[in-house]
C-alpha cells in the first residue's frame, strides 16, 4: 500500500530541489552584486550555509518548539483512554512501526496536528475541545488523518520546505535592506556600468519574486497533502464518514475569534486551518483545501474506502486534477468496501437527547421558531428576523420561514381578514403569523383554527 | 580493456538492481509477518481482558451465571485453539459470547454506571477494533507482497530466492469476516 507515497517522495524531492535552486541562485546573485564576478560562488555558498544552519536549528530543537508554542502537554493512557486507544488502533491499521506520542492542548478549540522529524519519533496533538465533541468514529477519523500525515512523510517535508522558504524570505529581506542602505562596495567596483545595472535589476526582481514563488509552490503542495491524508484516513478506518463529520464539526467553530490562541506560523499544521475564515474559502495562499470540498469528496466515496474510490470521488467533486495518489497504486488496487459505524455507548446519547428536549422546550417558551433541516440541525430563527428565508449553518440549504398566509386572494386592507396555515407534520411545529409573532402548535393540537395572541386574527389550520 | 570495464560496470549495476529488489521483497515479507503477529497480540489482549470483565459483571449481575460461564468457556477454548482455522472459529465464538454478555448487561444500570466497567468496556471496544485493524493491515501487506512477487521483473528474483505467496486472512464463515462488533 505504501507505494502510494512513492510519488509523494519523488515530488517532495523535486520541490525541495526547486526551492533550493531558487535559494542558491538568489545567493549567487547577491554575491555578484555585492562583491563582483568572483562573488557569485561565495554568495551561493553563503546561501547554502545559511540554509544548513537554519535546518540544524530546526532539527535540533525539533518538535519540542512546535509543541511548546502550541501549549501541548504529553499524556499517558490514563489521562484520555479513548484518545489513546484511537491512536493505537490507527497505528496498527496504518502499519506504522511505533506508536506516536500523544499530546493534548487544553482549551475549547477543536483541532489536531501531527509533528516530528521522522515516523519513528512523531507526535500527535489533539485539543481537549475536540476530544469532548467528537464521537469515537470521528475521533478515529481525525487521528487517522494525522497518522496519514506521518505515514506519508508530510511532517518531514513540511519542516524541510518551511525552512527553505524561510531562508529565501530571509535572503530577500537582506537584499532589500542592503539596497535601501546603499549597499556594499558597488561604487568602488570598476566594471561595466550596464552589466552591473542588469545584475542589480535581476537581484531586485528575484528578491521580490522568489519568496512569493517559493510560498506558492509550498502551499500548493501542502494542499495536495491534505487530500492525500484524507484518502489515507478513509483507507485506514474504512469509514470516510467519520472524518467527514469530524471536519464539519471542527470547521463550524474555526475562524479567528474562536482560535485566537493559535500562533500564526503553526496554522498550516492543523487538520483544519484555524485561521481560515469559513467553510468555503480557498485561494492561492491558503494552506488547506476548503473544508467543504474535503467533506464533499469524502461523502462522494459512496460506501467505499480505498485509494481508487477517493480518486474517483475527487474527480467527481473537483472535476479536474488528481488527488496526489500514485498512479501505480491506483492501477493495482480494487475498491475497498467501507465498514458500518460503531455503536456509541448509550448513556451519553440518552443524556444528550434529554438535554436537547429541554432546550427545545425553553426555546419554544421564548418564541424561537425552529426549523428542522434534513442534515440534522435544528435551525433557531430569532424573533425579530425580517427575512423570509434562512440558510442552514451546517449544510447551507436555504429554508423558507413557515408563515401563515392570507386566505382571501384580494385582501382589502393589510392586517385584517383571516389567515391560513398548512401544517407540515403531526409533531411540534412553529410558524410565523403575518404580524410577525411566532406561534407554536403542539403534537396534541386537534382544532381547526387558532387565534394569534398579538393581532387577534383567526388562523385556519389545514392538516399536512 | 574498455570492453572489460564496460562489462564490469554493467555487472555492478545489475547486481545493485537485484539487491534492491531483493531487499524490497524481504522488507515486504517482514512487514506482513509482523502484521500477522500483531493479530495474535491483539487476540491475546482480549483473552487477558475477559477475566477482569467477568469479575466486574459478577459483582452486579451474579445470577447471570449461564452467560458468564459461556464467556469463560469460550475464552478457554480460544486460548487453547491451535491452527488458523480452529483459532478463527474459537475467536468467533468468543465474540458471540461477549456480545450476549453485553446484551445482558443492558439490564443493569448500576453496572453500566460503574467506572471500572466503563473502562473495561472502552478497552474491549478498542481491542475488537484492533483485531479488525490488524487483520486489515495484514491483508493489505500480503496484497502488496503478493503483487510484488508476481509482477515483472521482481517475480524473477522472487522465484530465485523462494519468496512464496502468502495467504490472506479470511474466515470461511461470512459472519466473522466483518470487523467483530460488540453492541453496547
């Protein structure tokens, strides 16, 4: 199965090579400009040394810096048995030699990331908010995604690539700054004035363009890797729906306000970018593909869970491109059937259901209008809402606010005359009177008409 | 002279290539052997959990003797079973017996609220999952290994050094082929 990452490794080498070339070229240009013709080599060497030093720092300090700045603490099995078990299960499913260390970040945010230099000393960090909100299958999906990152060697690539981008940015900064200050020995250098001007122009241009290019390459690749990790998760768990609904739950609360504690530089590492505003957004500079798209791909796998199935779903949803899975793997594999959801322990579900019922009752008492959405969300329409429709916060479907309509075709004066409302179900139901007041219909209600308490008009009820 | 040199270089290249393929095959074989032993580890883990579980349930539901004894017997049979086929059958019986026990447990709210029982329940769920996933990982690695031993050019090397096809872990009874699931 691990042929899937062969293409990934090849691509990584190419990309790192490309970025390295940009870096060395930039160094050479700076050398040429500062010292003269003999400075090119020195500049290139200097760039390489800079890169090596930065790399050494990152590798020596290692994942501890990342974990520390995210506020993660290492846990043992007793602290969070379910999480621990999920990590162990996914370690087995992925065939990873050694179980990653498990970290928890305290807080209400919902997110997770993996880090480490190589698969043998990797770490998985999960926020405590995530552990609380996800059920077993969802948590498993998230962990499988992170282990997918470890298995696909994404964490190593991410470290290498970010160091290279960092070096390029640093060099560009130096170029611009030295230009500002009048730069080096260029006045004493007796060369062809024109050649020097050309070098200066090129150096300047590269100094501006290189960081942008490097970053775009890096980000495009990091987005592809998210897809690949999703595909891995589906394959490990044999249950794409787990990750899909987990992603949905996570993205509902992401956005700057909730995730304020996350350092900017760590954003690309998380399963869902904590700084990305909402479900749909994706641009050239985003580190993650849009969550909505990822969820749609996972749900389009149609009861299957293999690499091939992910690739097919990817084509159907995105319409173009590939999901970063090696073609050899695709050809040699058949589709894999997904499993059924795990039965959740009862008590929690029961308690949740009861709490929800009580909540609904209270909502009705304060005249909130409830609209059930097919995706499972109950939309609460606030009393003063002027619009006639409201979108579902989870799936985006538009719902018309149920309203009593005037029964007479040509009403003489607005605000008078009888109204009519067609019931949609036999159960609890709420709708809006023409005057704006929300009215409740209980399941036991058997009358043919009711009177609005505010405008005193009669509303005729017709059965569903 | 040049001809010899060229020949030498060619031989070195081919030798390197053969070594590469051979090592790849060995790696895959070890991987699948490792995955196989992982299944055993997880099955043993389940055996180890059961006495504890039975003790805990006894404290609250002592008169469900028959169900409890069935679990104990099934465990004993599973521990003793030898051979893939027999073992698979015994484990299947054990899964069934555990399932019935968990069904019985439903009627004892006190037991369901017991922290010790809840921990055991989580462990049991996880172990069942692990058994399923280790099987899955084994089959995945066998498929990869078999594909490699059969496809050109690695099949030549595989034939030369006797890399034999491995069997998938499949239980004849279709009911046991799914990931065993205990309903709580």
